[in-house]
């Protein structure tokens, strides 16, 4: 198994270190958002109220999911794996 070492030499680089270390948290947050949008698009329930979503809301959730995936793809990122 390989080893990756990240070195940050100054206080100014501390934010860069935090960003590097929090990458997995960002992925999990995007996954959670994607799943909430998927649930509304597929099952028709608003994730924020647990009431029935309109057709327009379902369509919007589906479009937002696709746009998120398009943006991630532009950065060569994938939340599925």
C-alpha cells in the first residue's frame, strides 16, 4: 500500500492543509445532497418538509442532480466511487 505525505511549511498554508484533509468530507456532503435530490425526483417527497413534491419540483431536483454531476465531471470527480 502506498503512502502520501502532505507537507505545509507555514501558517499561511494552514488553510491549504485543511482543504486537502477535508476532501473526503466534501465528497460525503455532495453524496448526501445528491441523495436528497434523487429521493425527491424519484419518490416525489420534498426532503425539507416530507410532503409531496410537485412535478416541477421533481423535474428541478433531477436537473440539479445532473448539473452537479456535470460540474463534478469537469473537475474529473465522481461521487459514485
